[in-house]
C-alpha cells in the first residue's frame, strides 16, 4: 500500500471515529465472497459466554443439544484474514478457541495455525478463557500478541493462571488505550471504544475495525445504550457493518434471575431505538452474542422472523464480510 493510500485511510478512519463528522456510506452493505485479496472478516461464533447448551440447563432450548450438539453454536468471536499481508487476527479468546482457530487457519489457507494477534474486549469467561490453550499444557505458544486495556493487562500479569502465560511468554500482552487508533499492519487500523459493563477485573471495550475500504463495529457486551456517552445511532451511520449485543431478546426470557444484575440492551429495546433508521442503515446491524435462551438462535422462531422482517440482520457462524 502506498503512502498516499495509507494517508487516505488514516483520514477516513479518524473522520469515522470522531462520530459527529464525516459522510455516510452510499454503498449498500452486505455479505461478500472472498476473492483471496484484501481483508475478510469471518464470524467464528455468535453465542453468549457459557455457550449452548448451557451448563445445567433444563429448558427446552438445551434439552436436545446435550445429546446432539449443534456445531454452529460457538461462543462469540470474529476472525480477520488479511490476504495481502498473509496475517490473521482473532477477536475474543473463547472456550471454543480450539475449533475457531482451526477454522480461521483453514479459511485463510496461509499454512499457519496461530493468529498473528488476539484482541480481547473484557475479562468475562467467554471472552478470554480461551487464552489457557496458549499455555504449556496445550499449545505452548510463543508470544502471541494479545491486545488488552490497562486494567486487563494488570489482571493478566498479576493473577494466575494467566500470569503464567505472561511469564512463560506464551502471550505478549500488548496494552491498548481507549479512543486511540492503532495500526496493526498496513491494511488494518483498530480503535478500542470503552463501554459501560460489569467491570469486575477489567475494562470493557468494543472495537472499530477499519480495513482499506470498509469499517466494522463490534460491541458484543454493553449494559444499556443509554448509559454510553457515545451516540450509537451516529456511530452505526458511519460504519459499514455493526455487530451488536443481543444477549437477551426481552426480559421475559430470563425470569429466574435478577435482570438488573446482568443488564444488556434487549433486542426489542435496540430495535425500538433503531426503528427510525433508513433501510440501508438498518441492514448494517447484525445482532450477535445470544444467550442460550434467546429465540434468535432458532431461525424458525417468530422472533427471528420478526427481526428480519423489520430489516435487521442476525449474525451466523461462517459469514464473511469484505473490509
């Protein structure tokens, strides 16, 4: 990539992430097939931290899955494939990392098994527990670049078993800062956006992933859109794809727990908030991070059909998007 192209990309990214300026994308977003050039974003998982079936679940949503697991039900993760630089990157280190890394490797077809970097959003089990497979009991990896916020970096460094990964140099914990853009290579510019969430051990962030031509927003966990200082409507307007927290469809779904202790934007709340967006902008939205109880995991459900009818998208495993 020439310096002129790089400068154009920098300008585009900062206009994008200032949030209150810039031009709306005119091209209609959608899934595109890989051409083995440029940058591909790959959906490697869509389910909330504990997966599906959920441990000790006795509900109908899990009953059959214990005996007949659905291979499409992996914990939420994105993969990036940079064909030009022959590099891959992983967003989230989930309990399903073993199969997700293999899928990323096979789709990329670069002859490498380990991603060139891993971006973590926060220290809840579904988003970082997969790091354990980089350790000496498993892969015994060498300095896998692992991008984390300052509190998260401190947590990994000072608490076992994660500190063993740092001390043995299985991972190279690389500290990032909120609202600061970072070149990952000549094709990829990433910005972490800090969001309100239950931050017991770390901050929580989402990411803007900016490629040579398009940008994706990834926010798998947030408490409520109204708690965030950023206007999510303006942010969606300025990206090409938005993968957004859809943990629960509505409050009735989780009637055996205090929902105030596990706040997320219900899908019905998000759809109401996004209801006045035009059709092209609605189509950018791909709901993701589904609790095992969420009816959006079932393509035959009335809720799934409603979301689609209203013009939104529902992320599914193995989808590929060009950036």
